[in-house]
C-alpha cells in the first residue's frame, strides 16, 4: 500500500514526522513517499501543487497531509497561494466528504472552555460537503452594483449553489455513517432564508426514505451553532454544506479543548482519502517543538480505518493516544496544572512507546 506524505508548511513537517514514526512501528509494509506542497511546493517548483506531487497523490492509496500556509505568501496571486494546493487536491482526487470527529477524551475535560458536565464524553461526527456551495459557485467577483440602494457602487459577490447529485451523495455518506453509530443524524441548513438550503433540506429528506432506521432531524445553522455550545451531546452525526461545515467544525473542535486534537478525513466515492489535522500550519509556533502532533497521528489512524482497511491498527493507535493522555503527558495547547508538559517530538515518541 502506497501512502503519499505531504508535510506542507509551518508545523506541517514536525507533526507529520511524528505520524510517520507511528506508522513505521505498526509492523506493516507501507510504501511512503514524501513530496512538497503548499508554500514548500511553491518554493520547490513555483506552484503550490507541483505536478509531481499531484501525480504521487493520484497514484497513492491514501494521502497523509500536514498543513499549508504562511503569511509570507499573502502577497502572491491567489492561484499561487499555498491554500490553493488543498483545493487542487480535493478537486483532482474528487474528494467530496469531509469527516471531522470531535471527541473529548475524559482526561482533557478540563481543557475545554465549557463546563466538564456539558462536554465530558462528547463524541460527535461532523460531515461537511466539500465541492459545492458558495466557495466554488460562479459567477463571483467584484463588479459595479447593478441595482438596489447601492446601485453604481462597487460590490463583492459570490454564488451559493448545490446540484441535486452533490446533495444526494453526501446525504448517503451521512446516513451510512449514522447507521454505524447511534443512528441519529442532524442535517444543518438555512432553509428559512436560502433557496439553496431549502433544496438541500428537500433532497436530504428524500434520501432519508432509504434509511428508515436512522432518525433524521433538521436544524437551522444559527440554532446549531447555539446548541453546539449549549448542549453538544444532543448531536451524534451532523451533515451540512461546505461553508456551514467549515465554521461549525472549527467551533466543535474547541469543545474538545484544542484544535490540536482533531483529525479529519476527506473521502472520494471509493473511500480513497486525504487525511489531515483540522488545524492549519500555525506559523506562530512552527519549529518550536510546541505543536500538538496528536491530530495528525489520529488522522493517520482514520487513514488506516477508512482507506487502508486496517481497522485494528487504527484502534491500536487510538488506544495508544488514550494511554499517553492517561499518563498525564500534554503538549502546551492542552496543558493543565498537575500534568507533564512535553514537546512535539516527545509526544510522538510517547505514542510510539505506547504502541510498542
Ligand atoms: P491555525 O489552525 O494554523 O492556528 C490557529 C491557532 O491554533 C494558532 O494559535 C496556532 O498556534 C494554534 N494551533 C494550530 N494547530 C496547533 C497544534 N497542532 N498544536 C498547538 N497549537 C495549534 O490557523 P490560522 O492561524 O488561522 O492560519 C495559519 C495558516 O494556516 C494560514 O496561512 C492559513 O491559511 C493556513 N490554514 C491551513 C489549513 C490547512 O492546511 N488545511 C487550514 C486552516 C488554515
């Protein structure tokens, strides 16, 4: 099995290094090949997604990705900015389903900004559609406002859109994920205001007919944002569009104490996927041995489970992570008094030790 390793920028290389260390002690014979992406891709060959990197990602059975981006690239033309590499990979690998679990390990209940009784035992899965919505709809741009009270002024505009088949396929992923968990699914929309999301709601309701064993409810995104803070354990699986999913999944991440704990998977129709931590490249702490590598290590576990058909190895990694947390080891982002502060490399090594 071939894994494309794309460390990227900022803390990307240091956290991916830890995940590779973990994969190497599993006793499997993975072929791992590394390639530059994001700012590193731009430095290496003038493009954030170099051709050779894309070729490797297409050939591989799965992609393990760190993070991309640095403020020093903010002045580049948009198509050359590091973040474009993610969009290019999603498009070329036809990734449409972003799975983001938010789990609160009991040992970290105190790291959440919410009261322990509200969040302890939290285990939700947010499924974000990745290909449609206002992020990709055309037309978009800045133009002269054609009508209304601001006619003649400059205005920025984007187009929100979803095709029926796009909604159907993500709804199937969501219902099937709910079937494997507690059989409860919440579809989040803004059907009271947006035509696109009334259509979303209608299609999800139609797909529900094929999954009578799953209890479906619909919730407006503003209420969902509120409920995620008020009573997050009322949710099990949440499915939503690209923009709402982007925002709600970051919000959910903070329920768990740190974005440094959250893995993610982006899957195509055949469960080939790109696996990455939910956070970005954190340039503020890059190279300082401060980054939490657990989100990336847990992303590698998701890769084993979803793309490489190695659920037992995924369980081994997840149990090793639980073990190091129970031992009281913490990177700075999840540190509390009474625990032991460790750096990126030490945390990775502790997971390796727990595995062996
Ligand atoms: P960020 O997620 O990189 O950082 C937000 C905050 O969380 C920072 O304080 C950072 O230090 C902290 N943090 C993030 N990951 C951490 C970890 N593993 N351990 C400890 N602390 C961690 O978001 P940002 O600062 O808004 O963006 C920085 C860069 O990352 C930008 O260039 C942005 O475009 C890019 N970005 C990339 C991705 C991606 O590669 N998928 C996602 C989001 C942002």
